[in-house]
């Protein structure tokens, strides 16, 4: 999914749009952090949701195949979409994308 934003406002940023309906009322919920050294099979996976935090070593959902990654889960107020914003580090680049939760 291609990321879409509303106009940039100095000091506030830009509103992120839903990749399904282009509405601007996205609510973020669960946040996942993946931390590992370059090309390592082990690392940390931190999940923050509903006032709790959990730590494990499951890197299977990491959006980066080589380094650190983030996943932020959203729910759209205007449609039934539940997109997930991903941030992945790969070979010195930072990739940002939208995917739909399965």
C-alpha cells in the first residue's frame, strides 16, 4: 500500500491517511519493536498494547530481513480497515510501508 499524507503543518507534521478509504481518522494501537544486530537470527521483540508490555525473542514478524523493525497497528474510524505501518532498516536505508493485518 502506498503511504498517503495530508498537507504538512509546521510543528505538527502531516496526517496519515487510511490506505483503504483515504480517511484521516486512524487510531493506533499495538506497537511492536524488533531489535537485533545485523543479520543475526536472535534479538528482542517488544510488544506494547492495552497498557501492557511483553518481551520475547520471536523475530518472525520483523519487517526487516536484516536489522531493526517497527510495526504500528491501526484501525480506521471511517471503514473496517486495520492497516499496519511498518518501518524497516535494510543496508543503510529506512523503508516505510503500509500492510493490512491478516
